[in-house]
């Protein structure tokens, strides 16, 4: 029943006047009107139509909060649930409340309706691009767009889908050169610190199609046979669909089949990991931090008390946001650890002095809480997993340090979906579960400090370009006019490695 409903909703979204010319614009975020354990926002109109009935365009408009609908009785009555408790549900929950991070976790990773579990398709461009034969970056852009269209046309021949969620990664776009750069880093550092006393053990979390794994193993086998003999590659994959796809990739041809004895695919969440790995290992986490669940925090502008976001889902599946001054242990610990790790130096919504805040608070219809701050509590828990279960790991991670079109707030995400092959951004993370990507930037200065504080390990952060200039054979991705898409793309990404 999801697809017809979602198609109707997207059609209504595109008929809105703001969306008729080109890319839809972000709509303004409503003011905050209430504090403490009180409803703060209502994001969609509450109506009595059933799920299959068409809805008017107001369903997609932000609601004003000057006179918000009172949902206090429902808040007191509905049970608090977690994403873990919802794992075995086949239907999206109703008549419940949960922390914002649990809502995001459920939206992205629920096995039955989560975005990564059911919706996402990873673009593969086919044969690697021959960059040396391309005139310049615009030609690469044109050829990439052509292959994108051909790829989706083939998918539509098998199963047409107006709401297909298709995205790409640097691993796929720059295959095999990107993977080979990671392999060179791994081999060089393995030889410096572990060889010949230990095997080269590589863990990868969120391995997508398995392309990075195969590119790394191909390179090691072809250039470092002695190291290859001692190499083991283990994928930790939460998605059953992607775990099956990775297994199929290994058996795709004789070349990949040769790696079969080297590879283990572990179908579980890294947050469920319960086995100690005492051996030295490298842990790859490429483009995964951005989709870790975050908590939403707002602050009282006078007392500076933090309040934690919660999401209420009513009987009709509509969302309402509440903020409570009682922080759960995870969010409370994050604030303490961040403050200790950074000596209190980090971006904060309360960036004005108390006097100015007090004056602003007395203005008519002014917000009585700060803008939201999205704190990466799940990322902190990931660091905990590494510290506890992988004490001798060396982390290699890459992710976005900034993103365009984010919603309002500190460290706020981009929330978007695709409809009829067009990207549709919206202004709230409280969206129909499973159909929207919720993508956060990573503040590497703060996260590096927290990682060091929690694991006791030293690290280095560098730009994506800087890492590739050092470890990639950049001449292989240079066009005829000297431009280099491998270096020019992903300017908003950083790399953090252990030292």
C-alpha cells in the first residue's frame, strides 16, 4: 500500500507553486512556541482520512506553531519505544513516542520498511571510466549523466518505480582507482607496524555493493602477493539485501571468486557486536557517519538547560515533536564527554550573551527555546564499540564535513528523497519512515577529539583531496586538459585515519 500513497503525496508536492519551476525550494522552519515537556511542532495536518485517501498539498507545508495543537494527553498516554523494540515490526508504528535518534534509526534501518533496508539502490556505472581519454571534467559529467540514465532505464524495464532511491559513492564513480588508494594506505601502514608478525585483517562496515572490498583485494593480490597470502577481509553489514548482494558480487566472475577464502560477510549491526577482537586490524568506515542517528537538543535561552527531542506518532501516523528537560543517559553522557574532550570549545546554539537572549525572548511570538542542535550520539556509541571490542584497531574513515541544503539547526541534516528521478529536499527529519535519506555532516574537529578521548588513540584529519594526492596514482584519473575529477569532486569531505 505504500507505493500508491507515496506517489500521490509526491505528485501533490510537485504541484505546489514553489516547486513548479525547477528544483523545489526549502520551506521555512516554523517558530517554537512551547517549552519543557510540551509540544513544540506539528509538521503535518491532522486529518481523519485513511492512508489511501488523497491528501491536499497542505500535507507537505510546515505548520505554524503560534497556536499548536495540544497533544499533551496523548504524550502522557502513549508508551515510549526504541528502534530496537521496533526491529521486528512489519508496519510503521502508531500511538507511540520515541527519542529523535530512535525515530531516525527506525526510519533508516528498520528491516521491514527502513530506507537502507528496502529503498536504496547503489548506482554502478559499468566499465571504469577512462579518464585519460576524456577532454575535461564537463565531459566526465556528461558521460556520467548518460550512464546514470541508462542504469535507471534498465531498472525501469524490470520494475518501474517513481520513488526509487538511487545514490552513488566515490568507490563506484572512481573504480578501481579510489579503492586502490585505500589499499596502498593499508599495505604501507601494515608493513610499517604489523608485518610479518600479524595477518592483515580488514573490517569494513557498510560495504555497499562490495566494490571497495574487491578493489582492495585485487590490488593487494596483484602487487603484494606475500601480503595477500596473509589478508582477511570481513564485512559487517546490517542490511540483509546488501549482504546478499555482496555475496553475489564475490561469485560474479572468476576474478572475484578467487577472493572467496579471504572474505567473511557478517550480517549484523555493528552496535550488536559482542565479540572481542584482540588482533591488530584496520577498520574501514567510509561514508557511514553521515547516516548515524542523532539526538535533537534544544536549550532554554536563559537557564541554558538542555532539552531532548522526542517524536510522538498519533493514531493517524502524524508526527509531533516534544522536548523534555530529562535527558536519557546516552545524550547526557555525550554532552559530558564532548565538553571534556574539547575543553568546552564546540559550536553551540546559544551563541549570544544572556542579556540579548533575554531581550529577544520578550518579543512577541519569539521562540522560547534555541534552534535545535543535532548531536551524533550513535557515533559516540560506535567509538565505544571500537574501544571495547577492537582495542587494537586503526580507523580509516571518510565523510562529509559540510552539506548544502541542510535544515535549520547546528549540525543539522539534509533530508531528501527522489521522485521521478529528481531530488526533493524537505525541512524536517520527521518524515514518512523509509522514503527519505537523513544525511548529517560530521564535525571532524569535535569528533576527532571525542574519538581520541574514548579510545586513547592518535589520529590525523585531512581533506579528501589531500589523502588522495598522497595515496592515489592521480595521473590515472587526469583528463586531457589536466583536470582531475578524483581530486576535484568531494571537496566537502574529510578523511580521518589512525596514526
